[in-house]
C-alpha cells in the first residue's frame, strides 16, 4: 500500500542497522519486516531508503538496469570514505559516467577469470590449503584459525592472480583491510593510497617483466592502450573485492559447520558434499548486524515494486541475507542442510548485470577449504565461547579478527 508523506513522518521509521542478539544470522527485526511485505521504508545513518527483503523482489531488482550504483543527487550523499572508494572502484561513483564505465570495466575483467585460469588456480589453491593445514596441524593448539588459514589463503590467491610476490602478502592484506574501515576516513584513505601506489609500481614493472597474471594481460590488452593508472584501478578492484569477502566466508563457514555437528560429520565422511556445503555457507553466512548482507543501490528512474513506487534518486538497500532465508523459496530456510534437493540459487554473489565476477574463484577456494578442514582436523572446535567472538561492524565486509580453535 502506498503511504502519504504524512503517514510516514508520523510513525518512526525502522533504523538500520538492526540490533542482532546473535553473532550469526539475520536480525529479528529484518525477519519481521520480511513477513510483513517485500519492501519497506527505513532510516539509515545517512539517508532514508527502501529496504527490500524478499527473494523474488531482490532478485528482480538486482537484474533491473534502472537501479544503479551511483547517486543521482551526490550533493545529498552522506558517504564515508570507505564506501566512496568501493563505489569508485566499481566505476559507480559518478552518475554521468556509470552507464559507460561500469560495463567497460566488466568487459575487461570477466575474461581474466577464464575457465583455463580457474583450472590452473584450482591446483595451486589446493596446494596452498594443504600447506596451511599441515602447518596448522603440526603447531600448538589453541590457534587462531583466522590467522592460520582464513586470512592467508585468499591473500595468497589474490597475489597469484595479480602477480604480487608472496613475500609482500602480509602488508598487502593489511592495507586491503584498512581500506574498508568505515569508522576512520583518514585511515581508509591512507591505506587505500598505499594499495594504489603499490599496484601502480607493479604495473610499471610488469610492462618490462610480464608474467602469467591479470596485470600483465591488461597491459597487453588492446595493443597496450590502457594507461598504468587505469590498469592499477582494475587491479585494486580485483584485490579489494576478491579478497576480504572470501576471508569472512571461511570463518563463517567454519562456525556454521561447528554449530551443525551432524552435517559436519556428513561432510568429513563425504568430501564430495563440499560444494553443497559451500552453497549453504554462502546462503546462511551473515554475521553481526548483517550490514555485509545489504547491497546499496540508487533508483535511476521510477520503479514499481508491488504497490510501492521507488522514485528516481531514492536509495535502495537489497537485503540479500534476508532473501537467502526467504521461506517462500527455501523450505526450512534456517537449516544448514547439505542435502537440499535442487535448491534455488542464493544471492550471496548478487545476480544479473552486476553478478560477482570472481564467484567461480571464491567457490574454488571455499570448496578446497571445506573438502579438507574437518578431514585434517576431525576434532576441530572453538577454543572460546562463541559469544566472545567479535564481529567487526566498522568494516564494510564485517568479519572476525580472530577465531580461536583447538583440535
């Protein structure tokens, strides 16, 4: 039903982010709103927005070209530096150029994730996982799984992809993490600048010493027509989008499997279930207040959802975490179930025109981890009470900074 402006102002709008008493899963308020209807007006720190919570509507809007990344009225925006950087890297920071620049960026990056490269990467990733797990198993317990596995693996993978020397991976990884810090604009800007400087320097070096990596391919693209600056921007996008989210998923997946001992036993017995486990981890892996499960967009023209009209210029939050537990689409949606019968596709990687470019690679990494983790460490368990784990709300991607385990 449509509200007159008077109605909306009379009752206080729900305010994002919603409190969540649990460390995993969807906030109770989000579930309640999903029950009431597919779309509702909410207040956020910067602006009022439309929150869309049901699967069918979220999926349709993700594929709708009338929803963009850029704010048509940027003077009204209350963005922090981290969020601004993220949009700029997706070529979605400028309303006038997004329609040409974003597809151009995708056209250059999609071929870099070819089946050939993914197959080569798979073998390397499996070796990395084996090495990290061997080292972990041989060391003392308790140990921080985040430091020992979740953080190093995606860092190694992105270094392989971009041709970054492995010796640099630690500082490189820390800079990437700092870039997404929404609580400190200065820190975010400074660390992002370090990433840009580092990758720009790498591009210059690869012009004379190319390798089998994405930066070298971009240098050769179009007869060498792309500038160092643009190649570095694409490299930053690969690093920052491909990386922190995978770290977060390894931690969340471990936690979900520790919470579900029967499913974990099934997986340890039958590693062929790892891909199914990964899809359930992607579907259910929401932490803290769930900000990592909201995709921000702006309406570039009027869009009707049910009986609601989203006006051009309105902010829209697509709640993929809520959509992924929509009981209309996923029976027993809260159950972590490796034997779901032909489940619908979740939207952890988005959908449609901005479907995550690195989704195949992320699945390869997560599958390699969860095929091996509980076979190698059958007695793996948390070394601290779950309540003591701290979700990092100030980072766009969320995530834990440590996950103490024993085995």
